């Protein structure tokens, strides 16, 4: 019997491609976000509001991952910006190589902000680095206040939490303070926003913060 | 449910490290899976069995060691094992902690039987 020592990350290949994506974003001064959430928490609705709010302010592109259909890309097609739909054909998460292929379809000169909307799933996407600057996790009030405790890896690995569907709060058992407490227990460094994609409330705070991040990234790129 | 995709990656990596002769003699693949890695060991095991079936390495078993979640406190410096529901240092109650172990999805080694010489 012989033993062959390997000591290698199983996802090393994905990590290598993610690092190539990251270098591309850094070189081009693109602020890339990986939007993660469970299905139906409002990622695409939030994108619609965000794109509307940032129109004329930030040059944006969107990559959308879904298991099937291009329905999300069609929803966003009225915006005059690159919308690239990725269909994973059954896979429950986006991988770095898929995103790398999609990057061929964006013009880096015309892109300051890139949204990567992941497949709706609070488990698997947390293991796959795409090369993004940060993960943004969206949790809607109708999902209750215990999601951070049930899916800690996703909340721990994200930098931003957006609590969406605040307009539905009166119709749910969700305790907003409890949701915040639970999220901060898992990750005390989370920046938290609250939004409604019916009234648009809170979208401006989120977009102002985003614009500032994009400016800092662009500035870092210019000064380098 | 990304365990199948992880299992396929494990089989690919093992294949890259073995000659065709060695692949047929592979008996064990040892992996370390962190408790905070979002991988369910049982699902990885059944994913592996499904994915390895019919390949040159189909006699190989997967041996999974689960690594607990450990954090190091940036206030008191202690390393403690915690449950992933509260990222607080159990020694001094600070929440300024870094995960030092428990995220890994690592392939450790491959065990190969010696060829039988006739």
C-alpha cells in the first residue's frame, strides 16, 4: 500500500479562475458584486430599482444566473446597458468560469459597476468565489427573521445585507430588530440596508452607498 | 446540493495525480471537510459513489474527516471551537473573531494498493 499526499483545495481550479476575474476587475476599475439570496427574495426587482436609480450616475452591466430561462434578462432588457443571461442548466450556483465567459460580452471601458445575480440559493453559492469584490445577501421580511441562523455561511461571507420587502412587514411575523440581531451575531461587520421594491423606500440609501464604493474603486484605479 | 459537483472535482483531481494503472489500484481518497463549508458529508458520500461508478477509480472509497469550526479571538487571542450560530468568543465574549478552521474542502491523500506481481 502506498499513500500519495495531495493537500489541495478541491475548488482550487474555481479559485484560480476567480482570481483571474478579480485581477480583470481590479485592472479595469470595475466594482463587482455577487448578489445572493433565496429564490423570490427580490433580487431582480431590487436590480430594476437600482438600475433606474443609478441611470446616468454609474456605468453598469449585469450578469444574471438562473437554472433555466432568460426571463430575468428579459425583465431588465428595457435598460440601455449590457444584460448577460447565464443559464446553469440545473446547477445550483454560478462558478467562476461561467462568469469569466460572460465578461467577454461586456466593454470594460464602459463598465464601472458589475452586478452578478447568482442563482437563488442560500447554500451553494457561498462556496464558489467568482472574483467579486463582495457578496451582497438579500433577505426579505416574508422569509422571517431566522434566515441568518439557518444559513450562517452565506451571512458570514457577505459584506452587505439588504432586508427587502419592508412594505410587507405588517403582514409577517418577522421582527426586524431580531433579524438584525441574528445577522450581526453571525457577522458583526455587515452593512445593512432596508428596501421596499413596491414604494422604492430605502433604495436611495443603498444606491448612494453603492455609488460611493464605485467612486472609491475608480479612484483607486486612477491613482494606481 | 453542490456536493455532486464537489465529488466530481475530487475525482478529477485524483485522476490528475494518478497514472491509469494507479487509478485502477486506488482504494481510498481522504478528504477534510470543514463544518462551516456548507458541504453535507452524507450527501458528498452518496454524490461520490454515484460519480465514481463506472470510472477507472470505481473501487475507491471516500474517507471524510469533518473539521470543527474554530475561531481565533482578536481581543484575547484564544482559539475556540464554536457552533456556527453565534460568532462570539466563548472566553471573553468579544465578537471580533476570525475563522481559523472549518471552511476547508481539502483533498488530503490517495491510498493505492500495491500491484500484484504474477
